[in-house]
């Protein structure tokens, strides 16, 4: 098993020589929002994330809520700019 950390919420994992179905244990504190190629984790020892893997290959492990951060920041920035423009406009009158 080899892996590459893209950022704190995304990893690329390469698994080779899988001859029978097994579990990949991801040593982050268990959170139901982690995904391995869309697969939800199973709790391992009640505190780690475990994923069922049945073949060799490359997998993406990522924290799903992270994909909402950038759209949320854009919406917040647009709202802030709009409010600032409204405030400037209303203060001139």
C-alpha cells in the first residue's frame, strides 16, 4: 500500500497484490463523512475508519463535506460585497 496526501482531506491510495477481499483501515478518527470512491466507512475498534477493498487499484479517500467549502466561501463573499455596496449606497442618501 502506498498513498499520497493531496491535502488534509484527500488522499490517493494505491493498493497492490490483493488476493482476497480485505479492509483498508484509515487511521483518522472515525467520521461517517470520509469516503473511499463513494463508499462509506465502517468503524474499526469504534474509533478508526475501515473500508472494504476487494481488488488492487488506485482509490481516492476524501472527506466529503470539504466539497461544500469553496461554494460556501463564494456565496459568503458575494453576500459580503453586496451588503457593503448596499451600505455605501444607503450612506450616500
